[in-house]
C-alpha cells in the first residue's frame, strides 16, 4: 500500500474540502433542523463528478479510483453526514453494481445518467423482516404470465434516498425453495406503475437523508431489467455491500473528524480555572485519543479502498474498516460533547448533531455485529 497520495487524489481532496467547507458546512445545521434533502448540494456534487467517482468516463463517471472516493466521502461527511450518505449510496450501492453486473445496454441506459448525477439511485435490500438476515427476502418476483417479464410484490424498509430516487437497485425472491440462490436483482425505474414510497422516516440523525419504505404492488418489469443472473442477486448484494462499507467507514471518519475539530477549537477558547481547557490534561488526552483513533480508522479505510482498486479481495478489510471507524465516530462524538459540557447538549453547537449522526454508521450497510460475523467468517476460513 502506497502512503503517498497521487496528484489526482490530492486534487480530489482539495476540491472536496473546498466544496465541503464553503458550500456544505454552512448549510449542515439547517439541513438537519429542517430534515431537508439538500437537492442543490446533490446537483453540485454531480457537477464535481462526485456521484460516480470510480465509474469510467465512458459511462458518465469521473474515472477516478476508490481511494479518491474514500477521500472525498470523508471531506463531505466532515461537513454534513446527510450529504455524505446520499453520495455514498449513489456511488457504492447503485453505480458500482450496475457497472460490475450490468449489460452494456443497461450501463448505457442507466449507469451513464446515474454516474453523471442526472439521475439519483437507491438500493432496496432491507425489508421489515429482512435486515441483518438479508437472505430472508419476502419481496417476490414471479414470471409475468402475459409476457417474458416479471411481476414484483413486497415492501422494502429504510431505503436511503428512496423518496428522492429515480432508479432503484432492487432485490427480490424468485425461488423461495432455493434460499439465497433464489434471490434476483433488478434495475427498477422508480416511476414504474405500482411503485410507491411511504412517508420519510423520522430519524435520530442524518435527517437530511430521506429514507422510507417502498411498496411494490404488481410492479411489471421487462426481463431486460434483471441485474446479473436470475438467482444471482445475493452475490450482487453482498459484493456491493463490501464496497459500500468503505464508503460508510469514510463517512464515519468524516463525522469523527468533525467532532475532533469542533472540540479542539472549543477547547482552545473555553477557559476554566484560569486557562484554556485544552491545557487541562483531562481534555488534552481526550483530543489526543480521538486524533489517534481517527488516523487508525483512516488507514484501515484506505487499505480497503486500495485493495479494491488493486482488484484484490477486500471484504474482510472493508468490514474491519467500517467496524472500527463507526466505533471511533461514536466515541469521538461522545467525547466532543463531554468537552463542550453543557454547550454540547444544546443544538446551538454542532456536536450533538455529530453524536446523532454517528450512531447510524454502526447500523446501516451491516451492523457492527454483522461486521464481526463477516470478519470471524474470514478468520474461520484462515483469512
Ligand atoms: N461477496 C460475494 N458473495 C458472498 C459474499 C460477498 N461478500 N458474502 C457471502 N457471499 C456468498 C457466499 O459465498 C455464499 O455463496 P455460496 O452458497 O455459493 O457459497 C452465499 O453468499 C451465502 O453466504 P452466507 O451463508 O455467508 O450468507 P448468510 O445468509 O449467512 O448471510 C451475512 C451473511 C453476512 C449475515 C449477510 O446476510 C449480511 O451481510 N447481512 C447484513 C445485510 C446488510 O448489510 N444490509 C444493509 C442494507 S443496505 C443499507 O443499509 C444501505 C443504507 O441504508 C445506506
């Protein structure tokens, strides 16, 4: 692994940092307070090439690598975790599987507008009774008796970007008896008849990220919208989530950095007992621990991204990165509130938002318990 960023990676970091600081950060508190989807920031991310970063330019992407993607995700999430997850879902969970499993015709029709940000995507795997147990899909896909297509029925849960998405990577069960080998993925245009979103979820954090249930009532899709093989959907989902976990690790690092940077600035100006609180070891040691853990999390995240770029196995490394980074984000946000004291507990200061935003990184794209299962699985196989 190379510890020296390339010129392209440094340029991405500079662009992302300037955009995040100048355009995203000033709006982050309002986006959270108003539970507002930041459409204007999504448009700007499209202009900057941040919605299909690792997709080749020939399919509308920026033609960059996954290390650059992780770098940009951290910068944007440092300013606003809601904006970060909108970006992460489109890159990791929508563009990536269509790029890896789509036919050329599907890529021309769907990937190109998604990667260039003309369309926004969502990823519908979870269901009311299939969260961690992703193979327990109840949404059915049956052959359409009136043609060569499919008829889909079911309900999807907590679908990030759902209410604002144009396209969905959808998972269904087409052969229950076959278990996970009976799961099939589809590219679902969200304006298809029979598709309806429920009211946006009222969430603890990442309140600018719209998520909801998606109801599928006799949704008819042509065979040309099957993504990958019929019965191959579980592998589409699992391999996609491997990449997604790099994005969420980077999001968590961004949130942790926000907590550290805000706490450091506060500790330098807040005075008790005749000196700035940063001069009390009790506070300085917290900051030192936060900084150390953030660097360790970033190294894990970049290692996973680097392996993905090198086309080497990276599922174990992505799970470790997400597990560790999400833990670091929660600890950093908790310590930041402690450093702010009473001011940390009120919405006038940003750290209570970091605390609320951090929690989801331990839940979505596989809970911390699932990451441990995945890592333990590799250990059991000698990896
Ligand atoms: N890549 C490719 N194939 C994989 C794989 C991977 N990473 N992991 C497993 N598989 C394959 C296995 O090889 C196996 O295939 P074979 O039968 O051909 O050998 C098959 O999948 C089944 O594997 P398991 O027996 O390990 O599967 P399982 O049913 O026990 O489940 C699990 C494993 C890790 C618990 C999985 O269910 C899981 O990851 N759960 C968490 C789901 C999740 O992360 N959901 C997130 C929802 S999306 C989201 O959160 C987005 C958002 O809001 C932002």
